[in-house]
C-alpha cells in the first residue's frame, strides 16, 4: 500500500542522508577531528541527531561574532535516553559534575521528554560527554532524529507496584525499538567496529520522521498522550497491570501558514494484553515506517499517515503485523496532568517529594542554589530520582527516618517554596532562545514574569488559589505542548505570539487560535477580560478552558484535522 507517500514524488533530502549514512555513521568521526570549525559539516549536521544531539549556537552573541568575522559559537545540546525518567543518585552526581565542569551554561535542563539535556557542549568535549554518561549506564541513542525517541512513563509515586510494572514496560519498549547499528559505540565510546547489515524494525532509511511513545497510568495524564505517536494506557486490576489501551496518531507540531499541518489527537485502537505489547509497538512503528510520507517532511508524522490512509486501515495493518486483535478499550479516565508537588506517601509506605523546578532549569540562582541542593540530596539519598514530563523532579523512595533530612536540604537550597502558587505549578515553557535554532520568540526566559502577570490577574478577581494550564512555546514545533493547554502561546516572531484558548485540564482537547501575532501586553489584557468573566460567570468548579467553550468565547476543536483552522468566534 502506498499510504501517504505517492511513488511519483521525489524523496526528501533527509532520505538520501539516511540511506547513504552507513547506518548512521556518516563521516562524524572525521568531523570530530576537524578543529577548524566548531560545527559539523554537510550530512553530519543531521546525523548527529540520531546520536541524541542537536547542533546549536548562542543566538544572543551571533551578531557580534559575525561582526568579528567569526563563525557562530557552535555547540551541541544533548538529550539523554532515560525511559520513564528514572535516574539514580550516583548517575545524577555524574551528570551534574559534567555540566558544572564542561558545559558552557553549567546547567542541567529537565525537559518535557522526561529526561535531562545538556546545553552548550563544545566539540572537544563531546566524546568525553558520551563516555562520562556511559560510565554510569546512560546513553543518548535515538533521543532525536527519525526514530522512536525517549519513552515516557507516568512517574506515579503512589501506586508503586503498578508504576514499577509500567516503567519496566517503558524500558522494554525503548530497548525493542532502538536502532541496532553499532555506530554510537564506535564513534563516541571507541567501541569495536561491527559492520551493520540491517535494521529489522526501523529499516535502512529509518523512520520518515520522529516518533514518540509513552506509557501512562490513569487518572494522571502527566505525559500528555495526545502529543505522541504511540501511547500505552495502563489498565490495572487488583493492583496488577493486566494490559494496555493503545492510542495512536497524536501530535502537536504544525507550520505557521501551512494549513496542511495541524495538531491532532490520538485515536484509540483498543485493548491488548501484556504479552502483545512489544509486537503491537513494533507493528505500529513498521506500519508508519512503510506507509509514512518520505517526500514531504512536514507531513511525515504518524498523524498525517492516519489522515491519509484512514484509522481503520492503519489499525487493521497493525493487527496483521502484530498477529493480534484489539479488544474493546477498557474504561479509564484522565482527571489531571499536573505533578503532585510536595510530599506524598506511597502504598509501600515510602515517601516521595516532588520538587517544582521552574522551566526545568537546574542551576544555582541567587538565593536559590538548586544545583548545589540536589547534589547534596543525591549524596545521601537511598532511593531514586524521577524526572517528570512537566520538567519537575521527584525524590522518590524516601524512608520515614530519612524524610526530615531530605526536607531540610531541600528547604535550605530553595527547592521547596511555601508560597508557590497553583498557577506557577501549572505553567510551562520550552527552552527557545537563545539556543534553539527554531525559536521565533522567547519562551523559557519570558515565562516567570508572564506567570507573575497571570497570578496578579487571578488575585485581582478573587481567584488566587485557582489555576489555568498555561504553556508557551517559541515556535509551532510543539516542545512545550502549548497545543494541549487551556491558554497556549505559540511564538510567531520577536515578542509576538498566537494566542490559543479552549484546551482542558485533562489534556484531551486541543485549543483553537483566538488572536494572531500579538504581544505580551495585549495577551494579558485579553486574559484580564476573560478571567473577569470567568470569575463572575463560571459554574461551580468550572475550569477556565471549559468556561470559554461553554460561553462560546471560542469554538471547540472537535476534529483537529478538519476544523482546527475554521474561523473562531469572538464574543468580547
């Protein structure tokens, strides 16, 4: 079946790069020896992504360097592979030490992909970076590029037995879908050269586009299933995992001005038992591999393949390849997707402290030495750390006798804030400027003050303890998941954003654009008017996103593929 890739269309340049790469080796090793440039040349710029890195530069100083006739300050961002976000204290100490000694920015960045990133690592330190991570059992294989990326899993600190089982499946899925080439070990770890002859799951040209997979434990939708290609919704009976509902074809990225691109919710394919999990995961990936669009990368994601061939045809092909039949989905409900900030006790009587890390940026700030504090906690903690997809960190598995010491260290270093508002807890931004090459507007750097403005508005109308799911992305690529927010800002240009309204707290509704290409002052003025109405007209416990839909301030996006770009209604 041709699927979404008509045979008479020319493959995109990336298809040639992958096909000629000798299974992702390219000439990366030779580039590393070239000290005349801090960057990677030609095809290797794309190929290093399959090794978990993006070439970037500091855009704040790009112009000044150009005046001095210097090339941009090339460096890489590395994203680690940490299925389910679980990391040991020993690993954390090694990660933090490298950031302190060898990263330009000195920080560790927790990301929406439930892992950590380094920013600002220069070419001479790249091999050391990979070798340092490998020494504590961490790699960055397939965390970027046209492959299945880091597998997310709800870091549930309460239902510990179900979480353990779900996390183990996240690890198994990650390992099963990894590239089989030895290129990573050869180039970065000086491993033995082993000739690669096949990629049984990903194929010789890998996938048409990036692919994202999650394991989620209801009622928490803290990994945002509708932002991902493949999702396994954990179904438990009597405290034991029995299988998964499988959701396919979610994705949030789009391109400004291109109505052939759009955010899309995932479709529910049905229920499978545990023994079919890996077969179904492989079948979804290989179907997308074979049917996905390899001519137009803007339409190469799984969501566009489902739109092109139809959900029923795609599901039937998955059943055929997996030798499995989807049963009717088991009932479940998502009620929330925020992290439980503070202490909770699990069913195993262990204690778990979720720390709010604004923007996920772990650094020693004035009066808030977060990085030092986490180092001191890691030196004494006997459990593990769990990174969340909301850019926060859980100190998990704390025994009762150790709880006071962990809390003391956290408070001394500004990791616990008693005055933290619900609004700040439920706000998030992508990295954006100055490092992301795709960024059109600020996100991480504008979020703190933007949230303060929103807090002031809520307080003004007697809603100090309320919150709105608020997210900002510097471009329409979707990293900050603004297209699943109640209020989502998508960068359009310097200081300008498209304002989207109407998502819900459960993360199961895509918002619609309300105003285009406006500045922060106008955005806050609009939100002031809308929140005033919400305060006076809301029904009991009605969330903001539900209110703007019920009040017909904005029309809901019913079918994101068909009506996302329909004209919205304005009533203020």
